[in-house]
C-alpha cells in the first residue's frame, strides 16, 4: 500500500505548461488546467524585487513610475528575459503547489515550432532552475492538434493554424510528426500594435496596448462588417493638445488597421499549401484545417481563410486552451505520445 501511494503521488505531480507570450497556463495530471495567468511580471528597478506577477502585474502595464517596470519575459513565444521568466515560472509553480503536494515534477512544455537550440536550452534551464525534475518539449502546433482532438497518429495530413500572442504556427501533421511548419512572429500582439499605430496616424490619438487589445476583442474583424455605421468608443491622449479625448471610430477602421498582420498570416497559410504534395492537399480538402489560439476568436477570420484557400476551416472547441490541453494529454499518456517530444 505504501508503494502504491508513493507511485500515485509521483505520477499525480506531473505537470504541463503552455508558456505563452500573452498567458501562461499550467495543467496538472488528473486535474486539468489549474492556472491561467498573464505572462507579466512587475519589478522594482532599484532592488530587483518582484512586486507582482500575472493578472495583478498586467494592471501595471503603461501605469508604472520610473522605479517600476512591467515586463513580459517572453517575446514571440520564446524567453527574452531569462531572469524574469525564471521568477515568473517559480511564482506560478508556488501558486499551484500551495494546496497540492508537488515535489520535483516532470513537465511537458509547449514551445514554438521554429524554436532554436539556444531557445530550447533557455526553456529547459529555466525549468530545471525552478525545481522541475524532467522537461519534455512539444511543438505548439502539435500540442494544439492533440488538444483539438485531431487524429495526428494516422498517415493523413492534418493542418493546424495556432494564432497565439507572439507567434502564428502553421503546421501539417502526419504520423505523430510535423511534416511542414512555419512559425510566423506575427500574431495577437502585432494586431494590438497595428491598432495603436493606425489610431495614432489617422486620429492623432495615442492609446495604450491594453486599450488596443480591448478594441481588438470588441470591434476587430478579418472580414468586411455588414454595416459601416457600427462604431466603437475609444479614449486616449490627444497628440495635439495632450489632454484626454474620446472619439467613436467605425469598426471598419479597426478591420483596416489589422489588415497588414492578417494578410501576413494568410500568406503563411498559402505558402504552406504551395509546398504540400497533392496527397496532403487531397486530405485537407476532405478534413479541413483547424484554427486554434486566441487569434481563432477574431471575427470573420475563419471565413476569410476559407474564401482565400477554398478549404473548410474548423474553429477548435476551446481555442484559447488547445495547446495546454494537448500538453496535458501528452503528460497523461507519455507512452502514447512519446514520438511528439522534440528533446
């Protein structure tokens, strides 16, 4: 009985993590997703002390005095600030282990398909330094496909487009391997930045990145809207007078603002289709392509992709958690999914 308890305790502490540019999610074997927090850390610049992490730290963005920095330690899906990333992961692991006895767990971590050896090492070293016993890396499009329930083990082409915060992953999967992939460093963050630039240029109004994200969620679409009279309220700083100003902009303006990054994503999808052999194209014509990640929630994007490629687009049931659920399924059955780990 004592041996059983020890074995059960060991397996129950296995974790999976989607270390995303925008959000970090942690999955625990046998429980599911137990943490979903923004990938942001607020630091005191004088002492180097961590002031806030996650949701609380996100509130600091654009509102900090000179002695405090709100840092997103991941850029384009990979670790850009090693020390801050380590502090963030350590904090999140402490949060999930407060009510659970977790000691030196194994962890499956989702990483971009285009990750370099140096970037892989940064992820693995960070995990080791915060007390993870073994680290298994899985490419995010593969994890997203598993999380979306795609039959990745069959000798058949499965196409997944995972649009996160920092990267868009376009991949074709077959026989538990990536047959083709492109990691495009244009995704949700770039849409936000495009909205900031557009409103500044057209309306001489400066807005923050959090406000731009809100505009994207409320009013952005990748397809022409039915009515040009549909508007959205925007509050910012008038660049001519430096005082607060509130304006209404057409949702069609928001669509125009994000057109460049949306076109870049469509170009990446077309490049993938151009490079595929006829057999894979025939498979996709039959099964369609799956859209996951926060970008899958962009209104009209699925329709736009269908119109421009002629291939049916299926939005994953829960696009925001597809990668995490895929990592979680891999950690639940590591024997079945051993071929998908890239380290």
